[in-house]
C-alpha cells in the first residue's frame, strides 16, 4: 500500500477574516479550526503522517491548536501560499512519501470518506493527482465598468476546487520547484497546488466532494458554523375517509374511491409536515395557527399551512435541512405518486428535492388504517436554527 503524508497549510494571515486570531486558530465549537482539520485527516483511511506549515511567530497558536495530536515539529512557511507548500514539500523530501495530500487548515468540515475517495483516485494508474471539488451550481457573470454585467460564462464543465489535493510526491515537488522562481504576476495566478501541477503537465482528476467542505474565509463563515444548531421534531396527523373521488396528499390530488374528510382539504401529509416544522421552533401546532373553528380555513388548500410554518422558521433565521414523511394506509397506493409528491412538497417548502423523502407503509390490515377507515401520516423535520 502506498504511503500518503498530509501536508496542512496553516501559514495564511487571512486578511479578509478580521478576527483577533488567524482563522485557522479561531475556535469552532470550542476547538481550533486547525484541530478539526487535523482530526478529519487523521480519521481518513490511507493518510499516514501529518505535517503542518505555519507562519513564523505562530508557534504558540500552533501548540495550543494541536494538543493531543502526535505531530512532528511544524514547518515555517514562505512569503506566499505556493512558497509555503514548497517549504513543506522540501521538509518531507528527506524521507519522501509516495503521495502527499495538501489540505487547507481552514477547511475543517472535510469528510474522511471524501479524503479517502480522493486518495483512491490519485493512486489510480497513469494519474498524477486528484482534487476534491464540487460542480458549479451558480450562474457565473462577468462584471465590468462598475456593476454592469457584460456576459454569462457557461458553467458546464466548471468546478470549484477544494482541498485536499493529493499528488504523487516526486512530480509535485518537481512542479513546485519549477514554479518557485516565477515572477509575482505568474505566481499569483497559481492559486492552488493543482494549478502548479497542471503547469508542469501533470494529469490531475477531479473527485466529487461535498459543498459542506467550505473554506472559512470571514468571521461570518465561522459565526455561521458556530452559531447554528440542528433541531429535529415530529409531526403526526390522521384524517378519516368520506364519500368522494380524490384525496389530497402532499399537495397533489390522487384519484381514489373515497376522499379524506376534514375542515381544510384534509391533506394529512402536509398537516404532519407542518406540525413537524412548527415543533422545531416550539411554535405550537397547526390547530393553534389555523383553528378548525375558524370558518376562513374551510376547504382551504393545505400548502398554505406548510408555507406558514416554513415562513415562521425563516423569520427566526432558520432553514429546513430535511423533511421525511411516512404515509400509513392500505389505499390509495402511494408508490406511483411518490416522485410527484416529493416534487410538490419540495416546491411548497422551497427546498431541493434531495431534501425531501416520502415513504409509505400499510399496517397489514390491522387497526383503523388497516380497515381502510382513514390515512395516518408521520413526519420528521430536521432544521438549522440560530443557537439560542
Ligand atoms: Mg389534519
């Protein structure tokens, strides 16, 4: 098995960060950002030794950030990121590993499994390295002359490169040595190690990682990571069948031999989801916001209830992470309508469809749902809200 040493670059001064400490030493959940990054690398299969590159004068911060982690002495970086990496590589060259995984200390959320996938890709035959990244989702605009948009850049084939970036050690060291004498203008364009490797003609592949692997750049990034907490709450609802020919479920009308009875459109799925979301912020239940005794809610479409709950959550600075719904009935069959229901709930709640799950079960003929007297729905909402 090839050896891979992690080289963690913690030499930046972070002029955009604005905190009292460089961002890699700032606290995130009671531990320095650098500590989190090292812990993630240590947990990744295939990563052996680790070495950190720091700025001269940061030794005290480094000691405080690496307590309990067995590391060789740090390497002092250079005048630019590129020269800092070169110093780190030269420090490893005496006992060179087969591969080196270069990682920004300011990316503490990297997943060990993604690091392992990147290493896997880097060690493939005829490949010199691999980079973790995500395909671009935003539209790219070119802006000139003040704020005037002068064009849209096609985003197909465009990715955001993250770290770790993992390379065969010897060719990367050579590439960095070759780039070291470049003038400032050329060197500034080499913003990551892959750019240095590409310049040397090395073959580098992109590995799909996670958007969570964000680089902490501003105190706002850190505040957000620090101050949001995850909450989960449950919702439950039942409506009985009545004469009719459609049931409303998840905001769509399903043809059926009966309808659901209720004060509103009796959409048991949206009611359970609404209660789950209200539960995450302790905002009571659907009956409190939309009393059945109030005639204005008679026959109303239940997407309104769900939107109201999502709005209350947004007012508190929160956002939905995931919605999971289980429908319990013998009929109608949910399977054929599952995808449409996911789309409908995602649209009403303002979410990507990958954040919505719809499941269904029967009760094997037992109980009121088994006797086809009605439909029950259970929902779990997971949200992020500002820490109270
Ligand atoms: Mg209800």
